[in-house]
């Protein structure tokens, strides 16, 4: 038997794209002071354009940011 793979890359390019763009915004990343802004923005931009197959990195970034933003208040 073989399980099916969730289409995470597609979700990040469609359903969650606006949220991902927000999480990779210069303002938010500079405010957090956690990530290398240029690297993250290049990674996210390349993913959204379908040029890069680093879905696991982008998904990990997205999930972390979602958790961090929700819990910083």
C-alpha cells in the first residue's frame, strides 16, 4: 500500500498564497528579527512562481510563521 501525498505546494500557491506573502513581508520579517529576509523572500517568491521545488522548506516556514504570529500576542 502507498499513501497519498498532500498537495502542500499547490496549497501554498493558491489557498494560502496571500497568507504566505504576508508572512514573508519585509516589515514582518524585520520586526521579528528571526530570519534572513532576502533568503526567505527569494525562497517564497521562487516557490510561488513554480520555479523551485523546496516545498518542505516553504511549508515549514509557513507553519512556523502561522504559529509565531498567533502566539506573539
